[in-house]
């Protein structure tokens, strides 16, 4: 499990490198926590983060989250036990989903808000 989390954090670090050049995109400083996780923001709004279990968590429109959940590509993210968030989906790194693609989709969505 520790190896998996380390690999996922490396995968998230790649997202940070790829997306940091986009206008308005920032990354929480090393050691800082948002929702208890490392986060990418656009115009100070979180659009992607890595969960404590090492999964990717992104903010997308509710209909898109519903679609990803129905296809079993992800599950609603729960910030606290038993409280799933409508516009947040958690995608296991072991899935076939491309983290960069999902993060870009989340960046576009949050930028439009």
C-alpha cells in the first residue's frame, strides 16, 4: 500500500508539472494541506487533489460525476465519513483513466465557474 501511494504521489507530481504553466494554476506548497491532501487550484479554487489513500480526486459537473460513478470508473469523494460530495469524484490510480486528461477536464470546469 505504501508503494502504491508513493507511485500515485509521483503521478500527481507529474500533473503539477504539466498543469502549473496554465494561467491561474497554483499548487499547494509542500507540507500544506487542503481537505487534508495536496491540491491543484485555478484562481484559488481547487480542481484536483490526491487523497490520503493516493487516489486522484477531481471536481467535475454533477452529471459527469454521475456518469463516471455509473460506469464504475470512480466513486463520489467523501470529505467526511458518509457525506459524498456531488461534484467530486475519486478515481483509483489502478484504473485505466488518464489522470492528466481528467485533471484537464476538471481545470476547464472549475475555470468556467
